[in-house]
C-alpha cells in the first residue's frame, strides 16, 4: 500500500509530497505513508510499526494523539471551527505565552513558523526603517524568499539563493554570517551596521543538526545589535518548549527583542506566533503601520490543542523535562559508547529533547563548516538500517531527532541495539 499510495500521490502532488523532506529523495527509497500514531508508535499503510524519533518534526512532545489534546480538539470542534473574529481561546493562549515565556510582553498568532519569522522580519524593518537582515549559514527560518540562502537542511547551498524564483533584489538585503564566529559578526556590523534592521538566529539550531550558540557568541550578538540600533530575533520555532520548558531563551543571559514560536505551541495543529517587547509589537496594525493579517490566525481548534499541550507541560514541568533529560542522556551515552567500541567516529549534540548524531571526524561539531564535512554516505546507510529495523528517524544528517515524554528506557534500549547492529556492519 505504501508504494501504491505514493505512486498515485506523485500524479497529483509535486514529488508526491507537500513538503520536500518527506520525499526521502536523498535516501534513495520510497517514503513510508503513515496511517496512524499513538504515543511514540506510528504505523504505515503496510501495517509496519515504527518507534518515532521525528515526532512531526518536533511538535508532538506529548506523543501522538495525546488523550487530553484530542479531547480538547473534539470539545472545541462541537461549537467552533473558525470565525475570523476574536475568541477567548486566543486570549488564553496569548496570555499563557506572555506569562510563561521570558521576553514576551505581547504576541501575535499566525499559522506557521514561516509566517512567524517573516512577520518578525517585517516588524523589525518597520521598527528600524532599515532593509538589511543578517542570518546565519545553516539556519533555516522557513521558505520566505529572504531566508532561502544557505538555509541548512531545507536547501543546503553555497552562497547563492537556495531556490528558483527568489529575486536578486530580495537576496541582496540578506547578509550571511557564520554561526558561532564572533569576529565574522563584528566585521559585518563594521561594514553594514547602520543598514541592518535585525539579526535572526536559532539560539539552538536544528537544521544543520542540533547546535547551541556559544555564550560568548550570543553576548557579541547582543552587544553589536545594541551598539548599532538593530534588533535581535530568536527563532524558537523548533527549540521552544524543547530546549527547555522556557526554550532556548532560558539558556542565555542575553535576551532577544523579538521571538518566534510554532510547532509545540499548536499541539500538532498548524500554528505559529511572534512576540517581544511591547513598544515594538505595538507597531503592528491596527495600532501601528506594520501590516500583517491572517484569516485562520488564532483559530479556535488550533488554540485549544495548543493550550491543552502547554497546560499539560506546565502542570508536569519537572516530571516531564527531567524524564526527557534522563532518557536523552541514556541515548547519548549509549551511542558514544557503542561508536567507540566499533571505531565509528561520531559527535553527538543534544540540547534538551532535540539531538543529532554527526558521523564526523571532529570530536566537537560547533559550526556549519564542520557539519558539511560529515560523512553523508555513512549517514545514509545508518538511516536505511534504522528504518528497516523499525525506527522513524530524520532522512538527513542535517536534521534533529526528537524525544517525547512517552519515550522510555525500553525504546532507547531498542534503538541502541539496532544502532550497535549498524556499527557492527560498518566495522566489518
């Protein structure tokens, strides 16, 4: 059934998918067509089960079809699907994010991470009355034209626009910087300082594999932005509620002016948000001159799923995040020990419930340049082995594995057993 459905899909959808990474093009196999999922177990149309370490690319921190989230969705859907009008639910979600998250005075709901980041950029340009933005090679902020340059796993390129259809006039206003390179960012500000509207960064990157910004690097970013009147934007679409309960923001002394969220805050439904300092957010229409709108923004069903997820995380904060930390450590230690035993060179980056195994000769992978040197062919063999053994993992060396509150020691032990079998094959 998998093959039959996917072949039919290619007749009606470009490449048979609605997002390129799902195609498994780089892995040389047909993707699995998923039928259902509960907890961390998903099942494809052929009836094969997998332990899921993708979790819809991050959102399903409570696992698939959490009963409280499903109940909230069903209850809401009895009376409300969409109004295009204010609802109490969107107030409750906005209030939750403003009260629980650091650095958020006001927030605006949208429908995706891309909408959140592109809207934050527009707001930064409106606030500063400048055009240029700085992004980092390897960081992915969605498919907005100005971001599709050196955009990590989505469009892994070298110094040119990562997609056809992106005008040169847009690309010229995007300056590419090197992640974790303090001297490079100082040089950029020395050259363009009074033209830069903002710097956008994943404080914990997830699309060049998982990589945390160095403390000294983040300090330099904040100083250069302050000195030059530029805004600092944290893209926490992936790291929000994943790097920690309060996201990556809680890991740094330096604070952003604007911050973006998506994934976890929608509880598995399409959702995004951007927020930050009150005086900046009040530049948005209808209060100010920066226009952004959305028919489905703050959708009642979506916010009900988001609230159910976030309230459950808050109520069980210590239990859930300690559990994710515990199983994450077991996974990391196990992979390192097995790799060393069989002479497989790896580096392993983990921050909270997101992580990446790098097949690399570098002991520490802390730059995009090091990521690009990883052994892609070995990763491909690893991916094909693991999916055959019943593990759903990302089909790219440049993506993150995710943990949920439902991953347990038994799931991790099974993963490590399969990983050891892979290492044995590689060492022969």
